[in-house]
C-alpha cells in the first residue's frame, strides 16, 4: 500500500489550478501560498484527503488582501472605538472610492496649476460653521491639540492654563496633559477636580501664558459640588481660549444638550475649537480646527503641520460627510424607539420561525467613543442565549453584540435597517454551527436557558 501522503499535490501544481491562479491575481502570491501550505498540512495530518487539497485552499482563502473584516455593530454603542468609531455614510464611501486612484487633491484641473490641498473639504467645513473665520484639518483631534501646543505655546516657558477637572485620559493610556507637555509647553494647572473658578484662571495668567485650554470631559462626568466658569467669562480674560469639544458636533444637538458644539463655542468667544471627525460628526478619523484666521494661519504654517496632514481618502470622506445626506451615526442617534421595537419584534419573529430561541427586548444604547457620557438612549434588540455571542463574533460577517444578564443582546440602534437581513443570516449561520456541534439526540429546546422573563418569547 502506498502512503496517501505521497498523493498530496505539490505547491506549484496547486498554484497552477485555474481558481488558484485567479486568487493569486486578486490576493497576491504570499496569502495564497500560506493557504496552500495549510491545506497540505491538513492533508498530511489526515484531516482531508489529498484530492481535497485544492478545494480546501479555495475555501481557506481570505476574502481580501487586508485582514480588516467588516463587523455588524449590534453593541448598542453608536460610536465604538474598537470598531473604528463612526461608520461612513454611503456618500462618503463612494467619495473615498473615487479618490483611491489618482485624484486632483492638490491640482486645479481648470487652470492646470497646483491647487490648495483639500480645498473642497475645507470649504465644506467652513460652510458648515459660518462662525469660524478659518478652518484647518489634521489627522485626529489629538493632532489638533498637539499642533495648537507646538504652534502657539512653542517658545521657552510658554504656558497652557488648564483646569484640574479637565486633565483627561482619552483611552488606551493616552492622556491629553502628557500629549501637551511632550511638546515642551508648560501645563499650568488651576482649580480643583470638582471646582474651578474664573479667578483661578485669572491668577495664573502672566507674561508666559500662551493660551487657556478647555477640554470637554467627554468620557466621564463630575457631578455634585462642581463649578466651572462659562466660556465667555474665560474669553474675557484676554489670552486666546482653545476649546477641545471632543465629539465633533458642529451645532447644538437637541438630544444631547450637555454636549459642546463648535458654533456655540466660537460664538461664546473661543479663539480655536478642536474636534474629532469620527465621533458624533459621523465621518472619517480627522482633527478639525476652527476659529481665528491668524491663529489658524500660524497652525497651518508650522513645520509640524506637514507631519499631521490628512490624506486624500480622509479629505474625500470628510467632504462627503459634511455635504452629503445624514450619516449613520446621526440616523442611529435620532432613531425612534418605537420603530426600533417594531424592528426587534419582526427580527425575533423571523428567527423564532427558524427555530432560534430569540426574544425581542427593550435595551439601552449609548453614544460611546468619548461622547455624551451618562446619556442613555432607549433602544430595542433581540436577546439570544449567551453562547451565540462567540459564534456571532467569529462568523462571517462578524457580529458584535453584548453579553448582559447571561444573554447575548443584539441591539438594533447602531445597526442600519438595511443590515438586518445580513444580521438574520449571520444568526441563522451561528444557529446551524451550534446545531452541527451538538451531539445528536439532545434536543435544542431543553438546553436553552430562558432569554428573558418579561420579553416577548418564541411561542
Ligand atoms: C476623543 C477625544 C480626543 C481625542 O480625539 P482623537 O480624534 O481620537 O484624537 C481628545 N479630546 C477629547 C475631549 C475627546 O473626546
């Protein structure tokens, strides 16, 4: 008897198969080759027959050359940092695609001359906030603050005056005070954690003062015995006030009265406002700078501005976000809870009809991603047994829900309505994967813990 392992096709032979040749063209040789090696290993280990190697290679190929995978956000967190924050609108995605090749990002096609980089996105931002005399764009809000510190507080012993209640850690261990101090600027802390008065700022102002900084506590709340001066009081003190609004609202939002916005801050006397592009604004990662024309010119001309500049894809996405129809984040934020309940009920019914132990349930969603701390948004979703969590997370497409009270909750607020069929398919796939793993003879119904007492249940 010959060893079946001798029949395992050689790498060159597999790479010569038509389907595999096509994959080499779309994915590149190294990715395909590692799929071949893996299939050959499985055959050597006796997991598959040598004749099955080519099929296993095709099945084992990644969908694309990047390892980033689309994820359905069923967490109920509208702006989820670990999921890349704001999902782009269809208009923004389309704009990105159009800009991926060669594009007129720095060229005036009508005149045939060099054009101002990103002028379309800058004009859109200026149009969205008429209160701003000038605007500038950088990589993210952290870069916007960094550029303020470098350009405005770059000299020897130049001071940035900031309240002790606003020394914010953004996330992943990054702290705004450390970011600023890293530029060589001196941070002059005033007041206390809970209370800072206008006098605290006034007493700290001196010949070395570069600017006063106000940072929105975007991921925590200080409540109780608290005080902070109004922005107009600070602006009246003399030095420019830089306001880090964080979440990127350009104008007040009726649902988020506590969240600062660029237009109001500028009207109240802020010299500069900084914000993120990919939080409540609903666009790509970017840092927005709006305000005084002379200060913006200083920022733009600083050598570091070149290191912080945004790429053409960001410019394309941001302009389309600002000019285009409502963003997915805005849609999620303003979703009617009654409609979400209807959607959840329909989805649960469809799942129940397929034998999935699902129940529609009321949930609470949040803005997340450093915006509107403490605000909960009434929402609805589908509750499944907790074991669905990891199955959905590792499926294709991946679905991220949240585990609560030993149930896997799929919150619908952050999920676009046109993603629901995909979600349904993913849950059915997880259901089948679970059934396939179960030993035959053990009933599904008897094993599942109830997904909720007061919820709508499968009948
Ligand atoms: C999110 C946030 C930042 C950081 O913004 P990035 O765009 O992630 O760099 C800075 N300040 C505040 C107040 C924030 O909420």
